[in-house]
């Protein structure tokens, strides 16, 4: 059985998508194989995908718990200059990314995300 993230405030909005604080979380299609390729992301959003294919799409500012795992990709498609912040388990800042940018990251040590 593939890993499925949970969040106490998550609400299912369709067969493979959950509404979560700050945005949505979409589960991968059966047989998903990570490619490391860039992911699409709507304008004004920060999107991250973990090694299991779970796709977080953040479109509200705030500090959000994150439980992605393994290596994956991100697309910071927010307004140019907007800084996304990624935090360790103790709340310390792990790294930042300034929009507009895409890349790869190790999500296992990221515990919280502040999109903007």
C-alpha cells in the first residue's frame, strides 16, 4: 500500500485531491514513477512534489506543516521576488527559494513550508 499523507484539517474534494491548509494535495495516479522533471504550477502558486508523486499546491500565505518524503521537485511560480521558506523539525530555517524558480530538493528533512 503506498504511503498516503494525512493532516487533521484535510478534506477530500475529489477522488485524488485533498483540501489542506494553504492549498491542495493531489495523490499520484497508480503506477507513478518519479522522473525529476519540472512540474506545472499555476501563476501565484508554490508547488512541490515528493518522491511518491504527492503534489502540494500552496496558494495562500502562512506557515504549514509538511510531510513529504524523499527527493522531489518544486516550482515556485509566485510573484517574482516572493521568497518561499522551508523549515527543519526544530523550526529553524533550512533553505529559501525566490520566485520564479524551479528545481529539485530533498523533502525528508522539511517539516514546515511558508510559501510567502
